């Protein structure tokens, strides 16, 4: 399955990813000026560019060639490369800061990736990022749609590439990867979408089922999500979710 094939759509409809990343960056008050930084899962390059504007010397890697091409064209002040997060052991450079926002839940070998990140950090370097645990209403709606008669045949060849992690699970993974000073916390978060279409555009930008089942999947998924989240009478959509934030060194 190919994820994130439409980088332009993702860039226009990724307000949640951007706001969560910005929230962490602003909260920890890290000094970026002059620091050599690697952004793992740099996506459309928007957050990489933000950190570059804060003074960091930024390189970004992403598994999607479309995302990398988009980021190179959009943000020439950063360096972007197509590279899998699991292959960081082969990376030639070391960094003072490594970040990973909205990425690690897509990585199948997260332990290998975290070991690679630790290996690429200088001794006093810092790793910061975020990951999302399972959002009940969102994924319950997807599971329900997978079992509909219309999609049962397609479901036989679908494996969800999104991996769910808990706060304590992430703490254990970071510790086993060689990080000793770990600060990790989980917060209840909300994003308000002014229209249903704005929310649907956000979902289309990343929900893996869209690429496998096609456009027709979105309507029954949306209707089920609205039912589960008890928003049938509202024109806007409020998405409630949890985010796990962390810093580690």
C-alpha cells in the first residue's frame, strides 16, 4: 500500500498534524539556533521549515517520494531525502536534535527505528516527538466499515499499516533503545473543523483505508464516526483524541 501519494492535498489538509507539532515545539522551549537537526518523517516539509526558520540546520527524511519532491520544491532552505526511518543505522551524519512528528505510528519496526535515532544523536543530543494512541471512535468506525458486505472481499487483502502504541509502551521502547532521560506524557486533545467537508478532507489526507477501498469508503465511515461521536445534529465536527508527547536523550 502506498500512503501519502497526494502531497499537495495532505499539505492543505493537515492542520491537526501541524498544530500538535507546533504545540510540542512551543511547550518545550528548545533552543534551535545553529543546531544540526534531522526530522524523521518530514512529510510535506512544513514543520521542518518551521524549525529551520527558528535557526536549525534541517535535514528531513521521508519514505514517500511524492512528499520528498513536494518538500524540496516548497522549502529549499531545508535538505530532504527519500529514506525509510528503519534505515537510520546506515545514515552517515549525526545530529544535535532529532524530531519525529506524526510518523512513528506508521513504522512497522519501531524498535529498530528508535535504536537508529539514538545512534544518530550526539552524546548530549535530544530526541523529541509525538505519537497517537488508538482513537476509539475513528478506528471503530473504520473497523465497522471493513466488515460491510460491500468491502468484505477487499478487506481480505487489507492490513492496517497504522500501529497503535500506549504511553507506557512508548516509554519502554525508548528505554530499550538506549534513551535514559525520558520525559513522556499523554494529553486529551481536540480539533474543531468548521465544516464536515473540512474534516473529510483531513481524513482523506491520511486514513489508509482511503487508498485501499477507494472514495466510496469515506461516506459510510464518516456517518459511522459521526454516530459514534454523537455529532449527528452538528454542521461542524469536533475530533477528540489523545496525543503522546515525549523528549528523550
